[in-house]
């Protein structure tokens, strides 16, 4: 999703075209070099190309690049009897190129894994921050609601004590205050129930 914010759809189409072109160029050069065994590890570039499409957050892109890569590998195996190794591709040069390609692919995989780990850490930090904010909100909410409940309950308790001690003097006023504050408590309870439902 974040990738989509920075790179519009046409960028993804361009990237798909470039990735496909890279596969086809790799196929061409491997044919020119006489096949997979004498390709100097060029066959690995297809794997790194597939890895490069993963962050684009489109599942069809790495899948289509992988399918294209598999088709190219199968074609190279089928065409092997008709391919000729050029004289310039000596075993020593082939080994050096295989080594370079292996290091490059391992480096690309390492970058991909490190990027994945960094994104996981960011997600964990965001989730931790979100949980902390929720916890702080709950604490503030319960502190506020406790104060909201305490005032009417204190008045009700005080009025009940006054009515009990001097019923003639506090009956009328006390009962009215008890009704008013119990209504406030009922309103608070209804608001909490409404909040819980949403």
C-alpha cells in the first residue's frame, strides 16, 4: 500500500516491462554463451529479478516473473544440444563469473532479508505504540469515569446518611438529590453501554 502511494500504476507496468526484458536479455546471452553450465552464472540474474519484484506488493508480478524464469530455464535445457560455447568462455573465466553472480545473488537476498526485518521491526514498533496509546486512553477513560461516578455516589451516600440521621429535615431535599444523582449515574451507565456497542 505504501509503495502504491509513491509509485503510480504506470510505474509498476514499466517495472514489469523492464523485468521481462531483463529475463529475455539473460536468455539471449546464455544462449550466446553456450547454455547454463557455461553461462558464468548468468542464470542467477533471473532469481534476483524475481526477488526485486516482491516489494512491489502485487502478487501477480513475482509469480509472472517466476513463471517466465522457469520457461527460460526449461528452454535452455531443451536447446542445449544445439548451443555452441564460444572460445572466449574458458573454464577459469566461467568459474570467476559464476563466483561473481553467486556473490551478487547472495547480496541481493541479504538486502531483501534485511529490508524485510526492518519492515517487521517498524510494524512491531507501530503496534507497540498503538497498544500503548490504547492503554493510556483506557487509563484516562477509567480515571475520568471514576471521577464522574464518584460525585453522584458521594452525594447519594451523604443524603442517605442525612435522611437516616434527621428524616424530617432532609427527607424531601435528600430524596430529590438522590433521584437527580441516580439519574446522572444511569446516564453515565447508558453512555458506557453505547460506547461498548460501537
